[in-house]
C-alpha cells in the first residue's frame, strides 16, 4: 500500500485580533514545498464567541470573525490556484454568514467560486437543546451555549471535496486533526495517531507563540526579528508525528525551548490532555532539533476520547465601567492615590472599586488597592490611574466615567489624558453533555444561498 505524501499544515492566526499579514509568508512556504497543504486560522476564544453572539443579535448577517476580509483576501486566490485548503473557526456565531462572505470575496477578486463547507452543531442555544445545559445556568441570563466539536465533520467535509471549511466552536487542535484525518484516512479510534496530530495542532493553535513571540524575554530568552515573526508550519507524517518549522527569511525562532513552552501551554495533565477527538498523553514525548528552526515531536500516545463534550455557557453579568487619568512630576503617585480615594468616596455604595496605579501597583495590587507582597507606597513620577467597577445596572455603572472625567477640575492637581469606557460584561460557566446528544455535521454553502 502506498503511503500518502507528507501533509503540511500552516497557521496564520492564533486569536481574533492577531496580525493580518501573517498568511502571505506561510502560503508562500506551503506552495514552495509542494504537496498537500492546509492553511488554518484559529480566531475563536470563549469570550470572542460570546461577543460574536451579541453582534449577531444586532445584525443577523454578522457574528463571524470581524477581520475575515483582512485575513483571507490577500491569499484566497493563490490558495485556490495552488490547491491549498483552508480550515478555520472564523465562523464564530455565524459560520454560514462567514461562508457567504468568502464567496463574495472570491467574486470581488474575480476568482472562481470555492467549494465552501460549514460545520454545524456546536450552537446549543436553541429551545430544544437548552435542557442539556440548563442545570449549569439556572437563574442566569444566557447569551450563548456552544459545545466544543471535534475533527470528524471537518474531515468529512474535506473528503467530500471542500476547499474551505468554516467552523464555529471546535476544539482548537481539531483544525489540524481534521485535515490529517482526511488526508491519511486513519481510523477514528486510532488513538495514538489522533493524539499525535492533536499535539501538532496544539503547537500551531496559538500562532506565533511557538515561533518565539510569547516566549521572548530580553536578555534571558532573546528572539530575533519579533516585528516580522514567522508563523508556524507543521509537517505531519502518516503516523501523526510532526516537525514544526516556519517560513524561511521570517523573524522569530523555533527550537526545543519554544516548542516545549507551547507544548505545555494550557495543559492541565500532561498524561491526559482531554479533547473531543482523543485523550492525548505527552508523558513520554520527546522534542528534538533536526535543523535550523526545525523541531521534531515524537513519543505522543493516545487514549479513547471522552464520552462527553464540553459546553461553555456565556451569560450577562452586568456592566463594566472603566476610567483612566495620568499624573506626572513631583508627588505624582500621591496625587494619583488621592484621586482614587476621592472616587471611592464619591462612588461609595455601588460596590468594590478597583484602583490600579499602572506601572506602580496594578499586577501586584488587589481590588481594594492594597499592596501585595513587600511593596510600599513610593514616589513614582509618571503614574496612570485606572479605576473600574462592575454593576448590574447600566445607569449606575455610568457614574464612574462621569466622576473620572470630573477629576480634570475637581482635583487633585495636574491630572490629564482621561479615557473612559463602558461595556456589557459576560461570564462563563461550563458543563459536560453526552456526545451523542450533540450531532455535528457539515453542509456546503453555494452562491445560490448568498
């Protein structure tokens, strides 16, 4: 039996709001290498999805990744011409809307219409599915409820001829596992290979983190070319093992240190990393450099996937009000502290007021403004005061921005650069639901449905 050619999966985004010029060098590298290739964009987080649901409330045609055009337009025609498949979760709360927008972009570019599939089933907000998670959200004003789907519907769509697969809430590594599953035709209970592909996806999912971005610490962990970071590419073989690299000529670094940091990122139990596709075990994993900016991951094994899927339920928790003002020069820190005390007195009764002296005590201060550790008030001469409070009532929360603005003339002396904000605040609760109660599937979206 002939072994399929090596599969390359490149990542061009690690979150919503990531750089939008990363895809070009990745696509160049995938095309130059030849052979089967997939470009993934990972743009969805828990809060991102809840905000997308709110956006869709205001505009039923919206609710997908707001940077979709900027991410996809520069590379769409080249990917279609070279046969580079695209898989992403930028569908967020409206995968079909994102798919229709992709077809619009193709039409605007004058290229042929791609075969676009959407993965559905993650959205459990409908009345017929609320019984699955209502126990976790009793008494809450729910915004959204979404299950973390796995790789199978992505693989099914690719096998059916999809050139672009748009997902909502799928597990981040599944964006990579799906293409590998489709390409190599692994059994869906081949736990070792699925686990290896899962960890390849885990290394890719945060974009330039594995290329040295989040790793960088000047003088301790130096990384060259951070302004031109290369986003990662995984070369996945038929057994699921991978080599992580990046486009030639780009900034950053990929070595055993950057890969190990990302390998352990957000992994609670290295021997039981739970995903919808498999339980991955990296207890015996080995990471080795096989060339400049080339790191090989082996030794990953897998166990049977969980019987349940994780569901995140996002709910309204009131309003978050924020305000900032700067003080500089002699006794700046003392004036900033006095301003915070004035605001506490003026807003007394609305609830706890968080006050941060940015650069002095923000990370190491508590919500009441008390110092933590061995820090003591000092004499900083360049201080940015930031205050915040949460309140269920919008009108009450609006008092904080007004009071911060009033500090201009109500004192202390020398305050300036006021900035305020008020936004709805969201909370999240999680639960598990039986896998068989969350049917996931794909469907094609055509120009006729646009």
